[in-house]
């Protein structure tokens, strides 16, 4: 044969099979472009110099491994579908006299074209899109957009190696399949497995048990730490249950419906149930993949969007002023800070750095966390395990509260308090089942509270502010908590507002991080001084939330692309299956309108079943999501619910649009007469 024969035949074969090949090539291009972008961000030296990009680069490195693994698994999956659709074509080549060595040469040339178009096109698209991706990333992080256009050579090299290896492995897999297959098996490869599916009760029971176990974990976790510990176990159980649900449970349910003679022996039900039995057998894995990928998209986008949109509330809680200084001391051994002397030292240091103080105020407080409800809060872990919500209490005196608000405070008894953030009529603290000696009757529930960070920075749980009578009561609260074995310090928090730009305030805040006790000699007796600034907290939180959102959107788009491709291939395969079934039904005399109605019912039911199951998974996951978000101090349930519903609504619209587009291809295939290949 001429040397140009196989290259030409391979090109012609790709064009003739463009309905299958073009989506596969687009998938490779999209995956290559995505991998290049995430790897370029992870290795971009300019990104490392930006203060808010540390988290993004960390998440990008995670995204590199996830995307690489996804590319390996998904390209193998789509390649298997592609080869399955071409088995009759390759078998016909073999029967007509083309040896397996020649078929192997054909596949090698097809792989060469695939690599050139897929990897080359993907790199070109990725390089062109990189500027747009980084532009979106800088906007998410609230950073100024730099000028210039860059190409990351290391990312180019890694992308070439990774996808070159993946396509080589798929080629070797295809060659092995051709080598060990006989021509008749290839010719009839698409029609194998047409026997009625068996009911696998063990798999059915395993699926129900796994899904129930995953849902039980979601419903029974009590706090954020438990949610973090058991989340991945719940995910694994739900994935196992989903695969079993589509491969075994659905078949068992359909067979039970078939046993109901009155229900089954009706035209629509008869055709629909019998058709769906085979449909579930042949496409169960594809349906499960669609369901799992849809769930991943919904959960990732809902969670990361909730975190990003709720981060402003977290910043307001953690940074109520431009500069925060917290002094901690042990009142049993130290007299505490000299507040006027400390204030003077702060003013001097700020002026030395070229700015001035516009506000300087503060308050004493102590804090601890406890779990409870209805006014009873347990300080010990065993008692806290009975409750699902963790509350971080910050206690301050009536004198400090009056100074903060400028309002008169009612005279409080030693056992009375004003509270904000909880709706209890009383506060009773227990340890190992025993009520502690200090309890409070709620004199008034406050509708708002001045902005102070208290001790809640970095803690998990909803914040609650409690105003007590005086310093003696504050010391008594600290002493009460000592039963846990942890004697809390008393702290004084300075809140300082400054002149200067945001960048100047950030630099000033960074300079305060280097100070120590020696810089404040003569300001009383105290142990620890912690400094922070609004700009550093702002940068830290937006870096974290923006990094999560970027990774969530990136993986969401990647998984959505995979979902669309699986749906597309599923519609094509079912179109070819239903075309023959449609013609047989017409020949035996069934009404064409009933046949079409039955096929439409099957397609719609099976097509939207993964979406319904995915929505059910998300509904059970919602409670876990709320608990995980509490780790980042996000406690706005309404915001998370709106984000989840909004993402679900958009996803349903996209899903329906994909169905509408692929359904046209499906009906075009069904309406054509059967071909001879």
C-alpha cells in the first residue's frame, strides 16, 4: 500500500465519524486548555509576589492534580464510547481483507491527528484564555489587574507530557482491544449484552444501605468538626449508593412494576417499562456519572459562592477597625495594662510611621465557647455532644458597653445580663452534668451591638455578646470556666482607626506585627500582645474565599463539560438503539403516536432522573454544607439557601438547554432508516 494511504484513510475516517469524533476532540481541547490555565496559575512567579494570591496558588496546585486525574479517567471513558461506536466499522474493515496490523496503523494515525488537533488546539486556546482567566481571578481577589501577556513554559511542557501520555495509553488500550478481538465480535460489538438484565439483590441492598448511611451522616452530624471528619465518608457512601441505585435498584423497581399485571399490560406502560429495563442496563453507569458530576457541580458552586458572598460579614466581625491590638493578661498574677499609657505608645508609633489616629477605643472582655440550647450550655465535650450548635460567648462589662454605645445602661444585678445574638431568657452553664455556680437571667435582648471582634476571631460557631454588671462579674465568669482545666486570660482590645490609603494602612499594620513587649515598656503588666489590621484581614479572607470560588468555578465548568459530553453521547447511543426498536414497533402494528409518546416518556424519565437524584443529594448535603461553612465563620443560613437554590435553578436551565439541543440529534437519528453498518 502507498505510504499516504493510512494517513488519508485516518483523516477520512475522522471526517466520516465526525458526529462522534468532533465532540471528543472538543473535549480534549477544553481539558487541555483548562489544565494549562490551572497549572500556569500554580507556577506563575508573578502570582507568588501578590499578598492575596497565596491561597489561590495553593488551590491551583490542588486543581492541577484533580484536573490531571479527571483528564485521565474522562478521556479513557469517552475513548471507550468512541471505540464502541466504531467496532462495526473496524470489524467490517477486517472482514473485507484489512489485517489487524493495518487497522493498528489506522488507529495510530488517528491518534496522531487527535493529539495534534486536541493538544495543539488546547494549548493555543489555553494561552489565549489565560489573560481572561487571570483577569477574572484578580477581580475575584479585589486586586488591580496587571498589564502584559505571558506564557508559562513550565505549564506548556507539563501539559504536553501529561496529555501525550494519556493519548498514548488510550491508543495502547485500543490496540490491545483490536488485537484480541475476532472480526465477528467486532462486527456485532454494539449489539452484545441485549439479554434481559438480572435483578441483583445483593447490589440493591448494598446501594440502599450505602445511600442511607451517607444521608444518615448528613443528618446526624452535630457540629463543624464532625462534619469535617465524616464528610468524605458520606461522599464515598453516596457515590457507591448512586452507582448501585442506577445499576441495580432501578432494575429491581422496574421488575416489581412489571409483576403488577394490571399496570404493566397497557400499551404505554408495557413499552415504557420494557424499554427502560434495557436502557437502565446499558446506560446505568452513564446515568450515575451524570448524577455524580451534577452533584459535584451543584455542591462546589453553592458552597464556594456562599463563602465568597458571606465573607464581608466575616471581615466586619473580625476587623471592626483599621488596626486591632489585643492584650492578654492573667489577673491572678498581673495588674493588667496601663490603658492611657498604652494608648499614648500606640499614637506615637502611628505618627512615626507617617499616619495619625482618628479613633482609639477599647474594652475588657473574656470569652469561651459552649454548645447548648434553650438557655442551657455545656462546657464539657460530652455535654456539648448532645447539641448541634456551637456558640462563642464574649463577655464585657456594662461600663465598657456604655462607653462603646454612648447610651445609658440599666443597673444590672450580679446575676443579670444583656445579650445579643441568642434568644434565650436565661444562661445556665453546666460541666459534666453539674450546673455551675454562675447563671444569668437575661434582662434584655439587644437588637444590635457595636462592632468588636471579641475573642471570636478564628473560632467556629455563632457569636453571642453578653453584657454583665462589672469587672468582678467578668473575673467570676473566668473563674467559673476554670472547671474545664483551661483558665482564660482577660483581654483588652484596642480598636484604632487611621488616616492614609488602604495600601498605607496595610503596610502600617504589617509593621505592627513586628512589635513585642519591649516596644511598650512601662504600660503595665500583661503577657501577650496580638496585632492585626483591617487590610491584612481583608486580604487574608478574600484570598481564601476567592481561592475557593476560583477552584469551585474552574472544577464546576470542567465537570459541567464532562456532563454535557456524557449526555451527548448518551443521546446518540440511545438514538441508534431506538431507531431499530421504533421500526420494529411500527412493523408489528403499534400506533406511531403511541410509540413516539412512549419513547418520549422513556427519554425524559431517564434523562432527568440523574438531575432529580442530584437535587436530592444536594438537599441532604445542605446541613453538612452549613456546618462546614461555620469553620470559616459563615453562619448566614438564608444566604447559603439562596446560593444553593440559585445555582440549582441555573443548572436546571443549562441542563434543559443541553437536553433540547441533543434531543434534536436524537430524533434526527431515530427518524432515519437503519443503515447497513
